[in-house]
C-alpha cells in the first residue's frame, strides 16, 4: 500500500493495482502547486464530507478518470446528479471493494456543500486491505467512538487531522491514537491556512514522548506500508 500526501487532507492511495483519491482539494491549495490534477490516476474517490476544502477537484477528476465516488448517501446523490457514478454508504456500514473492505465510521464535524446545501453527515473510513489496515479520520473532533475501531480492526496506520481549530489538534490526536490502538500516525489537515498552522517539531516531539511516531509528509511525498 502506497500513500501519497497531496496537501491539506488530500491523499492518493495505491493498493492492489487500484488508485484511490481521498478528499481532493488541490487546485485551491497554493501549497500544492506542484501537483497536477491532470496527471492523477483515480479508480475511486473517497469523500469524508462536503466542505469545499475536501471536494474542490472531485468533479473534474471524476469526469476525467471515470472514478467512482464513495461517500455518504447525500454526497453520492449530489455527484450522481452530475452524471458521476458512486457507491453510497452510511455510518457503521461496510462494503467489499476490489481493493479491500471499506467501513464508513463516525466523525464529529459539519458537512455542507459550498452553496450551503446539505452534505449529509461527515465520516471517516477504515480500509482493510489484503495485508494492511488504515484509518482515515476525516475532519473530526476527538470522539470516544474511535475506540470501536480498535475492537474490530488492528490498524497499521491512523491518518489523523492535527491542525486544531476546525478539527482535533495534536494533543487530542495523541489520545485518538490511543483510542484506535495505533502508534503509527500520519498527520494531515494542517498548515494550509492560518487557522491550522502548526509547529512541526513540537508536534513530533509530543508524539515521540508518548512513544508514538508522527509522520508529517511534504506535499508529493509518500510512504509505503
């Protein structure tokens, strides 16, 4: 499983020959100017919620690549009305895709499209691949529901927002890593704009002091599990 950070909360995941994008917000992020959405491969696009900083490039990429949208019922219907195929989910449900099993899990946040219309309830994704399992939290506060994940899935990586203000910050993300019983963390949703700028060294030090590994990738950098 190869995971590339595309900036903000955007990810590219390659597993079993399948390309998955998560929350593509690239053309509106000046920090991601090195990423060309015309060159991104996508078989699926996973969307955690409908805010603009998570869906900005969905329509363009989906229509170019033929990618299938995976998200909550309301978001999938929204893109269905634009002629884009999707697979609707809701909290607690899971489905076996060709790249692995996906479960749509709780997140505490809001969800509305840029025009103010209802974007369903926000969520995160637990992906169980053939050899590796990951949790993509989406935009969320710390929630005790995270404990349910570790009761069912042994994670190899937890991808957690750490920018604070709109989501968890570093301190709550450390607790979240305890709740999901995973000490290998990829931080995201940080530094894109002033409200969520963080001190990288301080954040890594706090995780290290709790015997955890916080990875903060440069945009375009990747890890392999």
